[in-house]
C-alpha cells in the first residue's frame, strides 16, 4: 500500500540550525498521526514541508506516491488548520469556508451550499454571516477546520489546533476531531506538544527531538515502551532510572523507565531498610490519585498511588514495590 | 487608618506634591486622559474647527459687485451661484481630474515599493528604505519644485536625456498631444502632474507599507494552502487587507493636490487650480466669500470620496 505521506532522509536547515535532520517517516492512508515534541523539535517544520510552505534542503517527500519537490502549496491536495487559525478578517465565515471553491470558480450557489454543509459538520450551521472577529476562539477553530475539510483533501494537517483553547473545550474538540476523522476517512497529521493529546487522539505517534524522530509507534508503545531517556521523560512523567539502579535489580547496565502508577508504596517499619526503602519528600494531592516524591538514597522516584486515608505523609519511611516487567529497559549506558 | 497602616508597614509612605498628584491620577485615570487631550481639543476643536466654521460662514455672505464690500447682514447662496459659473466649474473639474490622476498613479507606483519594503526588506535595507522615502521631505518644498522646473525645462536634463537616447521624437509626440502637452514639460499639465506625483509620493508609500506590514504572513500561507496562486493571493487577500492603507494614502495625495496652489503656479500652464483661485480671490480680488466657497469644494469632494470608499468596503479590514 502506498503511504499517504512519506519522508525519506528529509533535512531542513535554517542557517546553521538543523530544524529537521534526516527524518524518515511514513504515514498510512486514513491514519490519525501525531507529531509530538517540545517547541523547536522540528515537528512544525515537518508539517510545513508537507504543506509546501518550506522546501527541504535534502531528502524526498512523497504524498500518495507522488514526489512533491518544487510543487507549490496551492497545487497540493493537502489542507492545513493553522495554529492561530489564519482566518481572513475581511471575509465573513461562509466566505472563508468557501474561499477555495471561489478560487476554483465553483458556481456561487453550489459553493455556499457546500460551505454551509461543512459548517454544519463542525456544528456552526447558521454562523455564515458573522465575521471571524465576532467569534470565540473555539468557534474560530471550527471555522478553520471547516475551511480545511470542505475540499475533502487527501491529507489534513493540523498545527497545534487546540493549543489556544481552554481545557474543557480542548477535551471536547479532541473527541470531535476523532469522530470527524473517522467519518471523513481523511489522513490527519497532527502537531502537538501535549503528550496527553497525542496519546489520546492518534493511532500512531512520532516523537521529535532536536530535528530528529526519536520513536514512532502506537500510543501504547510510546508510553509503555519508550526507547530512549528523552521519550520516557517527555511522554508522561515517567521515572528515568540510572543504569546503576537497573543493574541492582536486573543485572543489566541499561537505562530504565519506571511508570509512577506501577509503583506500590508501603509504609515501612522503623528499621526495615532495603534498597527500595526511602523517605517521602513531597506529596501532592491530585484528586483520585496522590503523587509522591520518594528519595531513595539520593534518587528521587515519583509514584502515583490511589488517594486514600493511609497515603504516606511527607517524612514517612516507605518501601517501594513493582512488578519486574514494570521496569522497562531502554538504551544502554553511555 | 493610614497611621495604623504605616505602622504595619503594608503601605509605603511617600510624601510630596508629586506623589500626591501621582496618586490622584491613579485614582482618576479619566482626569489624566482629559488633561492629555486638552491641548489637542483646544487646538482642533476651537482654533481649527472654529476657524473652519468661520470660513464656511463667509461663503454664505455675498460681495457687493459695485463697492466690493462684503455684505454680512444676510446669508445668501449668491456666492455659490457664482461658483457654478462655467469658468469656475472648469477650475474645479481641472483640479479634481489632476488630483485623481495623481492619486491613481502614485498608488500604482507606491504599492510595489511598499510591498517590497514591508515583506522583504530587513534591518539595513529597511532603514535605507525609510531614508529613501523620507529624504525628499527634508528638503524645502519650494526648492524641490524649482528643481523640478529646471529638470523639466526645455534646456533641462530630461530633454537632454531624451536627446542622448535619440528619443526626442517621443517627447515631442507626447508634448503635441492636446491638453496634457505644451511647449515644454515645465509649462504643461504633464509637468504639473509629475511634480505632484513626486512631492506627494511619500504620503502614499508609508500608509500602504504600514498596512501591508500588518497582514499576518500566515494568511498568505493559508491562502496558498487553499489553492490560491500568488496572483489570486494578491488580489483576494493582500490587496483587500492593504486597501485601508491605499485609501489613507489617497486621502493625503488627493486632498493635498486639491488644495495646492504653489506647484501649478511654478510648473504648468496659466490655467488656475482651486488653490490658485482661492489665493487670488482672497488676495488681489478681495472676494473672500468666493474664496471661502472654493475651499468648501475640496471638503465636499473628500466627504463624498470617503463615503464611497466606506461603502465599497475599504475600511472593513480595519
């Protein structure tokens, strides 16, 4: 099967800065693919290369098998939802949505009908006559979405589309985007720095760091089986444990990751000292769970335990327990 | 209370008149705004608008044709009837046509310059752009106009350049066109037009440049993303969003041309423009009412122009 989007050894430099450094990626048709990474990791540059706003310095990009080198954005059947929406302020909502059809000289009646249908799809039916300036952030976001899907592009690119929304709206939009993607069957490529968003929405996630792709996999792969310290650290607040610690348990000298929620915390008796005994240094209540920071001879381990009356308090001596396979081994020492 | 607070150390004590004034304005920001606007209000509201109204009032008086004395005892439209005499209508028509041509031509020339400056010029080049646009404003207006008279004169450099290029025939052909031609460029409408164009150009470039600079680049990306060729992006996105700048610039070029009386006097034909008519009626002719009526014309024209521009949606992007 032809990949929807494939990148082969793609590099993009800005002066001496390697925004993207020999990146290989394959996105399958119909996939909801997330590009996750901190700011400056190259994920947005990657998106802009696929959209055609930037040209790679090296490597090849193919969209449904076609090499797109030198093809301008306006000749790519790919649409983008921009981070700050980029709605045209001099047009009303329906004109914004119908913009691409206006350019293609679709008859007025037909384009208004199709634009209205797209607005209804994002639950903004009847808002056509308003100006973007009269809409809330969430509504503008939906208009941007309607404008991008009205042509049924082969690939839809979303650049941090939910970044500017508040938490509740963001969660609601995450659901709606998933439903929309399934009903349209379009390949979605989604850029975000929010791991929760990437894990909950995407079929597969690529984790970016400093212009390189660190790991590509399902959300479960990424979360439970990170392949590097960076991924373990960035995706969820995992404990990255040193080769010393790992070798004392498994005998192998490799870095390991230990999920906070896979750790059991038991209050220990006065002098029962073991390798996994330490002191609670911090405790923060998070509703259903409580996060503990436990100092094991200088290594601070985060544990998340169910909130109950007998959660250890700051200063308590506790012993940690976890199943052996909860300790995931990553790269070797070095 | 303040004593107790001072003892607790929560409120920092400051003494002195300046501190008290500062605190007063903090509590009443409206007062501060009023005081800041007061000089402008006095100037614009009373001195400027007041004298404008006095001027308008003058146009409703009439001059006694025998004695040449202005009759201030009654309001009349007689002066406006005089304004509509063919020779005066000619002056108005000539001026409006000149102002419109200067405006259109300077918009066409200024737009690409402003576009390059706003989109591509960075750092050093941007400074150079501002310097290039503003530098002519540092020189005296009169000196520039006389310089242009020399450039455009029959013995001037422009003629010489045409000669060197063996294009004198082209210049002659242009000068032989009725109305806009003449004996030489310096005594033709073409010359007047060129000097207006040069003198007002900065007032067109700067607002357009500011308007284009305010167009976010991601709108251009979005337009391209949605299938617009660069040409379509220009006409559907950049131009409409820059239009308020063009209108702002055109207000300058249009109204400055409508009111100017020096340029057409130095470079051009002996036919009057509105400014010259005002100048001569209030001066040698002593016909203040007619001069006032003439000054009403540009005000009315600008009013109509702005109304039309607004109706055409020129300010929608503001």
